[in-house]
C-alpha cells in the first residue's frame, strides 16, 4: 500500500500541487460512478499537467503507453 501513496506523492511533486488538485477534481468529475482504467487516469494526468509522464509511469507502474 505504501507504493501507491508514494506514487501519488511523486506525481504531485512532478506536476505541482495546483495541477495535482485539478487532476483529482477532474478525475472525480469525469469518472464519478464509473470505473476508470489506469490508462484513462494517466491520459487525464497528462492532459491536466501538460506533461509527458512516460518516465514517471515507467518507474512506478512499470509500463508506458
């Protein structure tokens, strides 16, 4: 369970706290009452942050798109 918490802390540090909060709000709004795939979460994270998150995902999740 600690790895998940560390991943989200690293994501927040990578994209910044304001964009991280925007990501969480957008994720909740877009996927409320649905099941989002990891790929959908990543796409939304990249959309909100304006960053390519290949390196972060490869390090923490172990795959890239």
